[in-house]
C-alpha cells in the first residue's frame, strides 16, 4: 500500500474514530451534558458550582460545543448572557468559540480532504469548495459565517483544507460570528433582567433568519460562489 493510500485511509477513518471517542465520553456523562446544553438554568448552576473556575468552565463548554458541532451553540451563548451579562457573556462565548475554531481548523488541515468529506459529505463539500478555491476565499468565508443557519462549526473543519491561512480565517470567522453571539447573549441578559419582550423580539428575528439560512443554505452558498468568481474575473 502506498504512502498516499495509507494517508487517505487514515484521514477517512479518523473522523469515525474521533466521533466514537466523543460518543463514549458523552455517554459516560450524558445526564450532566444533556441537562447543561439544553437548559440555561442548569448551565448556570453548573458554572456557579465551579467557583473561581466558573469562567474557564464556561469557555470549555463553548469550546466543546464547537468541536461537537451537532450541539446547538445558541443555548450556551444565551446562558452566557444569562449568567454574565451581555458583554462579558459575549466575550466568554467568543473566547471558547475561537479556541474551538482553531482546533477544528487544525484537525481539518492535518487530516485533509477525506476527513472533511466524512464530516460534511462530498456533496455538501462541493458547493463550499467553489468558494474555498477562489482567490477571495476570505470574503467568501466571511459571508458564510455572517449568514444564520449555515453550519459554522463544521465549516471550521473545511477551512483547514482551503488556501486561507489560520490568522486570516480567525479574523473573518470571528467577525462573522459576532452579531449572532451578541444577539444570543442579549436574549440571555434580557431574560435575566426580566425584559422578556425584548428577548422574545430578538428570538423571533433570530429564528426567522436561522430558518431562512437553513432552508436556502445551498442556494446561498452557490450565490456566494458566483459573486466570488465574478470578483476573481474582475
């Protein structure tokens, strides 16, 4: 077997093994994890129980959510606003997200395309590749991260096989995520302050944008790819 084939086999097998390990850990702590990630009050109680290490524990929860991208990140971000307030909650969420994004990017770059196909499937990767192959990949990634409903945490893995470097990727992905993080933290802080009307309005707007991005994500990705290609030809 050639070195190339061995590398391909390793990369394509790495994701199932990685997920299997995570599943073992999740099953071992399933009760605590489910209660934390689905209930902001449970997250608050768990964080407060960590005492002086509460903020580090919260960042760790947010990092874990990015790595296991099937976990909805909005619950953690709302909890951050509920526990720490709008700006501190946003900053802590962003810290965990940035660390998780670095991890996902590094794993994607180390394991290569077979691994990314196992994460996203070849069909989904195809539409993203048209953006990644462009000379304006940074702009394309920024637009993908701004639009609600696009699987941003999974995109971090895909970015690892693109031509974009880690520093540029962190800049565009971080700025692209900021509006959503602030919006989620605002809902949590507003709920804690008893401003349920404001939290509900933001929730309705966020849900509508998320549903739009989720339903039309393929069209959105193709549209962004066309814009990027036109920019390359200009």
